């Protein structure tokens, strides 16, 4: 046990010696003595500011600074790999490993004895994982291993607490704050060389009032401030624009019915002017009056007049009237040498008229017509068929088929006579039968079944005589039509308003 203690003491002494030697190398951290003029400095010592930090196995880059004067001794230099420093050890799965203090790389060690039988000779005893206290790490006495069998013989202990960084400002690297931007202070630990960056808050502007502009009608009042530190300026609105104070305005250009006018306003404060448009009065037209109505040939025309300037406007209302034509027969039958004026044309649209009547064969039938729709149609001596064409001024045409025969034209139908007719007292009724065809040569005859009840004249006037019913027969040639006439002489009784309601109710019950 005494041998083990002596070995541990020797190991710790060796560690202290190595630390002292490291402090004097070019990688040593400066002590930051009082600054001196670089021209008078010998640059005896130096420390690295890495741009690329070297490792145990790779090269680094950096600048070497003199701690006395702060100047760069060597710029952008290549730094050799540091190499492993196997000052630590560990055991795992029955194996013994040396561990690099800097990078943690492990190196397996060949064991020469079994743990159970190993005598743990003094030459095989090693202390690992020992280190002095640093700024951030506690000091440790180290673990005692047997390098022959890899057995951990004794755990170490903390013998000194971490003493913390000894910071000193690196004034050469400091960045001063401005009014708006943060600054940076850089500190280097005297003991371990660790660098620390500390942010300083912006100073903030120190504003001073330098210019005041009062408000006007259109512009806000402003105050200008200037920073006494950096000369930056800022503006603040201290008073809103007052706005114009316009007068009631004057009409400088009067409006007309077709052109706008102008009204000018003046500011009572600054004299500035502005104009507004006055709408034109516009025409005051009367209602549209039709001066020409539409017909089959032309559209309607309307006119209106402005009551202010007497301007007249006209417009055309599109919509010519469609040509129309109606006839009381689409075909005619006539006996030889018979004439008739019963055929008429009606239903002509406004403005239209008959421009011509023509016969396709004048030996069969002739026509003498007028523009108003009346005509005289006359059959010749020959039997046969012909066509009468009626042409309107608008161009519309109608064709009537005419047949001329030897025998007289007989009646085929009696129309416009009611089957039943009721006459009141002292009333008469005129029968107006319509005989088809219109060229029938027979005249209507009338007969009553009872003259004592109803009388009828030769011209078809019916008169009631007394109460009862009678038949009136209309005869055209062999064609007959019967109308039943009823005469009722009973007067209708009317209830007077003077009869009281209770009396009526009693009367109804009885």
C-alpha cells in the first residue's frame, strides 16, 4: 500500500510539471499584462485565436497574438495536430482502454495477467483520469489501475473545486453600441483562454427639438427632432391641418340647358380657390305628342318641345300596321245575267284601301268595285267558273271563286235567328235573318202559327198580342227555320222596403 501511495504522489507531481510547461508554449493563454507599444514589444509569448481549431489528428488555422501589445505575431498560420494525450483510462467488458484527454479516443491495451492472480506490481500501477482544478472543472486525484490485468484498484476523489473564469476584457475586439444597434464586448479568461461575447444594449437616441413648423389649411404642423449623438432626425405631427374655411361661393359661369356651369369658392384663411360643377338645367320637354299615326305604310311619328329653349325633338315609333282583309264570302254562285252588290270587303288596316278588282274571265263574270270595299258583281250569259282578285294598296290579295250557273241560287242556311225568343208586354222584335249564300235569289217570308198570340209582318217584325206561345217560321225558298216565341204578361211583384221585417217573418210562417 505504501508503494501505491508513493506512485500516486509521483504521478501528481508529474502532472503539475506538465501544466507549468504548457503555460510557457505558444498555445498558452496570455496573462494580459499592461499594454505596451507594439514597436517596443519583444513578442516573447503568444496565444492563438483559432479560425479552425486543431484537433488531436487534424491541422488547425489561426492568428497568433501578443498578449503584451495585442498585435498579430503570425497571421493565418497552419497549426499542427495536437496529438493524443492518453492520460485517462477505463475498463469495459474485461478490457483495459487508454482514453485521450482531449478528444476521447480510446486505445485498447493488451493485458498480461488475470485479475484474480495478478500481483499488481508497482511497475504495473498507473493513475488515470487525474487533473487539476480548472475554471469549469473540479480537480480530481485520479483512478488507480493495474495495467497488467486492467483492474480498477482505487477510485479517486475531488480534491479542489473549479475556481471559475478570470475574465479580462479584450479591448481590441470590442464593438461599441450605437443609438440603434447593440454593441459587443469580448472577454478572455486569464486561466484557460476561453472567450465570451457579451451584448451591450443600444444607447438610444438623445433627441433635441431643432425645428417647429406651424399647421396650415392643408398641411399638418410638425416638430423636427435631431439626435445629439448620431445626428439622425425624426418628425412628429404636433398639430393637424386646420382645413379650408370656404365662403358660400359665387356662380362664375351660369349653366344652360346643354352645358354645365361653374361655382367658385374662396378660402377665408389662405385665399385658395376651388370650383364645383353646376349641372346643366337640362331640357324640360313636354309629353310626346303623336303628330302622325302609324298605318300599313309608315310608322308613327311623335314630337315634344322644350319649355325653356323651345327645342323640338321628334321620334319614330316603329310598328307599321299589318295589312288585313275580311270578306263576307269566300266563294260565290250566280245565275246567268244575275248581279249582286251584297259582296263586301271589310277589316282593312288603317291607311289601306283596295287598289284594284279584277276578273280572270270577263265573259263569265265582271266586277266593278270601289276602294272602300263595296262592289257590283255581274254574271254573263255563259256558265262557268272565274276568279275575282282583290288587291290592296299594301299588296295584300284575296281571291274569290265565282261559279255562274243556269238555275237560280237556292238557300243553303238561315242564320242569325234564335230558336227561342221571349217577349215582354208591349214589346216587339225585328227578325234579321242572314241568308246563305249571299247571292240567293229567294227572299225571306215569315209565318206565325197563332196570330192571336204573336203577329209577324212581311218584313219580319214580331209583335206580342197576348199571353201564350207561337211559332214563327222563316222561309227562304224551300229552306225553313222555326223560332219559338213566348209572351208572358205577368208582372213581377216587388217587395217594398216599407214592410217591416217581423211582419214578413210572420207571413212566411203562415
